[in-house]
C-alpha cells in the first residue's frame, strides 16, 4: 500500500476508458494529419511551389477539407486531454492525501528527454518536448480558482497571441521603418527557404546518417521560431481548458454533462 505522501500509476479499475479511447482517436488523427502534411513533403516545399500544387480544383477541395476537418483539430483534442489528465491525477492524489508534484515533475522530465531524442535523432516534428515544458506551467494553476483558470484561457487563446502577432507584424516597421522591415522579412524568407531546401536534400539522401544529420540541423535551427511564443501560449490555453474540464468531471460524468457536451 503506497504511503500517503506518494503518488503512482493509476489502478486499472480507476482508468476512465472514454479518455483512453479519445486519446487513441486523437493520436490516430495526428497521424493522419502528419501523413497529409509532413509525410507528403508539402511542408518542406517553398511557399510558391506549395501554392502551385493547390491550383487544380481537386487539390483545392482536398486542401480545404483537410484545413476544416483535420488540421490542428486532433492536436487540440490531445492537448485538452493532457490538461484533463493532469486534473484527474491531481484530484486522485489529493483524495489519498498525496502530492502529485514530485511524480508529475519526474514524468515531465522523462517526457522531455524522450521528446528531445525524437526531435534530434528521428524527426523534427516533435510535440512531446513542447508538452513537457508547457506542462510544468500547469503546476502554477493547480490551486487557482476556476475563474482565474478560465481568465487565463481567454488571455492565452486570444489576447496574448493577438498582441504577439501585432508586435511581430508592425514592430519592425515602427522601430526600423518600412523599407528596412521589408528587407529583413525578405531575408528571413530566403533563409527559411534555404533551410527547407537543405533539409529536403538531406532527407532525400540514401545515407541514413546524412538524413538524420539534416534533421538534427533543421531542428536546431528552427528552435528560435518567431511563431513559437504564440504556439506555446495556445498549448497552455488548451491545457488549462482541460484542467477546468477535469475539475468538473466533464468527461467522467458524461451523462450528467451530456447537454453541455452536445452543445460543444
């Protein structure tokens, strides 16, 4: 029998099978999304070439369906379930008089390590390391009120991304003038195109070592991405929405919350 101060893996009888099914559904959707974007090579093409591929009517229809039904939909669900899972772990630990913090930190550390190996040794499209880093921020909200959590959801989903977008869009023009900002933006696009070309060339190599070296270089050079702050903000917002849903057992007491779930 575990000590009151410890927390460990959940017993099989305590698992919420609906959440397990939703996680599997989300992972399947992520695989489908990656198959259509990354594995097709479209994400590696220069913008002009990618746009040219969408010119035919069939391609336009398929791309529109992908954008509406698949793109970012399953990763949103997966992030929501991540926060919801944290909420359930927290409530179970508190019911036992235990602290989830040590176990949670250890799990996030392991997840971060797995994510780094995945990113640099296998494939640039890693999300595990990002989830691990953002997951530590959830600890700051474990004792916050629902009102505080939902306020931060709104800030992270809407306010912060909007402010960052405006600052990135107009900040260079205000600081350096339109001409300098345009030249800097063009230089950034050219560097990005060169990076993608080098990455694509490396992946096309018959040498596994060469292709993985190209992946590692592309991953490293892509870390200071201007869009990353917005991405991290949105992920934390999804986590917090899941935290709130877990507190109210939305996905556990399904019958009780059926009307709300149907509306959502």
